[in-house]
C-alpha cells in the first residue's frame, strides 16, 4: 500500500489522504498528489519533500493558484552566481518547460507556461553531533520582503517535524 497525506502545518490535523497499491500504473506519490489537487484552494501553500520538486508538479499546482515550498531534487543543478540575487543564499531563477511526459495529455501540457519563475534559497541544517547539511529549497513565493529567507527555512524545517509527528 502507498499513502499520501495532506495535513495542516498550523494545527497538525489531516485534511485529506490518498491510498493506492504499492506498485502499478499511476500509483506513485506524484500521481497520488495529483488526485488531491481538487482539495486545494487558491492561496494554499504546500510544503513538500523533494520528490515533488519536478517542473510539472510545481506548474500544475501554480496553475491552480497554490504556492509551493519544496526541497529541490539533488540531481537538479543550482548555481547561485546565475540567478537574480535577492540576498545571501537567495535568488530568482527561471526553469524552462520540459518535453511533454507520457502521462500528461496534450491539452494540459499546452495550458502550462513555457517557463516557471521560481525562488531558490540555500538552507543549512545543523544538528549537534552531525555534519551540517546544506539543502536548496525552491518556492513560488517570490517576494523576499514578505517571505524572508529565514521564514521559508523555518517552514521547511517544520514540515520535517510535522512528518515525524504524523
């Protein structure tokens, strides 16, 4: 069995869940999240694991008016010398639209923008007795005055604790 749960970071309650067989067509976590899109409202903010940091997952949520804060997948390169600098370890970047995936119909693909303007922040996670871990967090929350680097880092850390508590 595979399960995906949406819960409120503010109060810790489960909002919705999706369950599927562990393997088979359209049973992955990304597919499960897409079945819950109708639960989400414009203005919601999803704080997600790096498994959901793909271009299409972000674009489909943004198309619904849902913002994301997500750990960037380790295979996607980051260069803080190339983006529009907002501050230390904080930049705006543009991700170009990849080719249409097999699971997506042409109408949906054509409805998505040619690129996504995103914000990347570098977060250092320190824990006594362990090496400092550096992660990149990507978000659609572009206003660095309203959503500071430290605020986004804190929200992402809270996601980890909420997942452990769940």
